[in-house]
C-alpha cells in the first residue's frame, strides 16, 4: 500500500510540475500581470475534471458488473470467491455513491451561490482609472 501511495504521489506531483513549467514557459508579460497563466491552468484543470468524472463513474459501473459476473460464475463453487465478489460489489457501489453524491453537492452549492453549469465566477480586481 505504501508503494502505491508513493507511486501515486510522485505521478501527481510530476504531472503538476510539468504543467507548471509549461505555463511558466508560455507566460507573457501581460499574462504575468493579470494572471492569464493561472486562469489558463485552472481552465485546463476544469477540462480534465469535466472529462474524468464520467469516465470514473463508468469505471465504477464496469467494476460493479465485473464483480457481479464473478459472483454469479464462481460464487457457487468457492465461498471465498463469493465473499470477494460481494466485497468488490460493495466497494464499487460505495464508489458510485460517493462520486454521485459529491457531484450532486457541487451542483447544489453552485445553484445556491448562483453559479450555473459552465458558469463563471466574477474575479475581483482593483479598478484601473482610465487615462
């Protein structure tokens, strides 16, 4: 488990470092002043999350059906296989519940604060007098 967590943290931090270097390399003087690089990075993260959420839900559904098939085929022969398949189905249902609940909570908070699907939050700034 420790190796998995270490590998996952190295992968995530390496990916973040690569994106940070790409954004720094593409920043212009005007982008550094108004935060254009940060906004483009946040836009990239939003795009990634938007595409990964349905993919993760689909993987959880596939995992549930995989464990269901495993339960049906091998459950009658071996009680250990049956218990493992039940455990896998339980974890996949739990994963689906958590993902859909968070998705619903984010939608509720967005509607509560007036941020619609794909909406933008007004960015506060210092007013610049016209010259």
